[in-house]
C-alpha cells in the first residue's frame, strides 16, 4: 500500500506502528481526525493474513469512527487500533501492558476501548499503563456492558423512524422482525414485548430463542426473517444483510437495527428508499455504546449515559431533515451531518487534549 497516498485520500492524520519483541506485540494505531477531540476507537485483535490487510482494516475502521463520533455530537475524533495476532494464543499481560505504554506515548491523541476479540480484562491491563482507555471494569469507574445502552439508542432510533413513517412513536402499534437475540437484540426484544408489540425473532442460539418464546415472540428460521410481513426489520446480528438478494424479499416499511455495516454497499441504502422504505443509518442508531464509553472520560454516570443516548431520536430526525433538505438518501445524509459538524468545529479549534488531561476522572486511582 502507498501509505501516504492512501492517508491523503482517506484523510488520516497519523498512523503509528508498534512492535514489542519480547511479548510479540505487533499493533497499528490509525488516528483519522482529531478536529472534534481525541480519537476514540476500539482495539481489534485478528489473525490477519498480511500486514496490508491489517492496515487496510485499521484505516477503514478509524475513518468510520470519525463519522460515528461526529454524528453523535461527541467531542471526540476517530481512531482505531488493530493487533496482528491470534486471540486464542498470543495474549498475555505483558502484551497488553506494552500496548498500554505505547498508547500512553501518544499523549492522549488516541483513546482505546474493547472491540472484536478484546475484552474488559485486556482493557484492565492497558489501564495499568495509561488513562487513555475506556470500557474498563466498573470497579475502575467504567460503564460496564454497553449493550443495554446500545439497545435503548436503537429503540429511540426506531421511534424516530415510526414518527417519520406513521406520525407516531408508539412502539406497540408496529410489528417487528428482529434478526439476532444477542446482547443487544434481547434488550430490544424485551422492550418491544413489554410495550405489547408483535415481535418475530430468529437466532441460532437455542437458549436465547427459549427466552424469546417465553416473552411471547414468534420464532422463524434464520433465512425466513427477510420474508416476515412486518413494519420494522431490526438487524441485530450480522453486517451486510441489506443486499441485492434480501431487498426484494423485505416486506417492511423501516429498516432500523443495531448491527454494524448493515448495507452490503451504500447503493443498497438508496435502493431501500426507492422502494419506499426508511433506513436509519447504522452508525448513528447504534451509537449508544460509544456514548456510554465516552461518558467514562468525564466520570461515569449511568443517568447521564441514558439521557445522552435518548438523544439518538433527535439525531435520526436531524439526519432525515438533511435528507429532505438536500434530496439525498439517509445514509448519505448521516455522512453529511458528520462532515458539516467537523467543518463547523474546525474553525473553533477545541483545546481538547489539554482539557481532557485535566478532566475530573470518576475513576479510582490505580493500585
Ligand atoms: P452478540 O454476539 O451478543 O449477538 C449477536 C446474536 O446474533 C447472537 O445471539 C448470534 O447467535 C446471532 N446470530 C449470528 N448469526 C445470525 C444469523 N445469521 N441470523 C440470526 N442470528 C444470528 O452481539 P451484540 O453485542 O448483541 O451485537 C449485535 C450487533 O450490534 C452486532 O452487529 C454488533 O456489531 C452491533 N453493535 C453492538 C454494540 C454493543 O454495544 N454490543 C454496539 C454497536 C453495535
């Protein structure tokens, strides 16, 4: 990869390579944009086939975080880190503490968090070396499992979609097809059932399906979820489930769920709207987890987290307003909302790094 040419094209500020021979750590941190604040984004561990593959992934994911933080109204930029390695074999205390030291050397420009194949325990090792990590255990002032907050934000986003389509926000008046009753999905399903809505669910996890049956959900086979006659399709499992094969099968008015990267390609978001369906852009509707960890930076407070996540309703409405203003699909309007905020704030020059180092941390001092 021509790194500088790619960074210029994608807009990255900084890419840092870390190597720690003794523990075998090989990591890349990509800082995409810090106009709004320090770059926050998770740490992914993956047995990449090549260094180029790892680099491509970290550049793509860090850029995505800039948009997610910006659209969410957070004073944070976008960054991400990847470790090249096998999560089953290569982890050790020294490995993560070495990474913590490296992250600390970035002086607060990058803040890490959990992601695919990294855990709260790994974050605790990193926290031993740097304050620039969120998603730490609750005993250290962390916010704990973000899934309930992600689910709540998704519910708020669904309500904004209901209002756009039907002129009301009453969850009980619509029917739902939920794909995936995992950590996020199960909370969404519970909220919908408590409201009295008709909910159809698919998952391969029998225990979760039993829970759903007890709540009064209808269960369908994995592939049958796309054919369910419902008002809202709620993807909460895999990415890329909105694609050429599934769009003609969907019988819903709204696509709104927590899954990342729901559109196989951006054009599928346009295609949904051509068919009269509303799409809640994934990185905006599922930002509750990010908001939850971001609050750790000011001293974690659950009430404040819920209050902020409640605002996802307004964010989705803002996206729809931009879509109407500019005559563009919602996926594009979300990007525009993010870009407009970054452009507006780039002239304000928030003194974020200095302010953050003086933050009133709610965390306990390290042992
Ligand atoms: P999870 O792994 O707990 O749950 C996913 C569920 O989907 C599991 O129960 C799994 O059995 C099921 N599943 C897998 N393949 C399926 C298929 N083909 N059909 C139906 N079900 C299938 O994950 P999660 O934390 O609940 O996250 C769900 C989605 O939301 C993911 O895309 C994740 O990236 C995204 N997300 C999660 C958070 C969070 O706070 N956890 C935040 C933002 C985005």
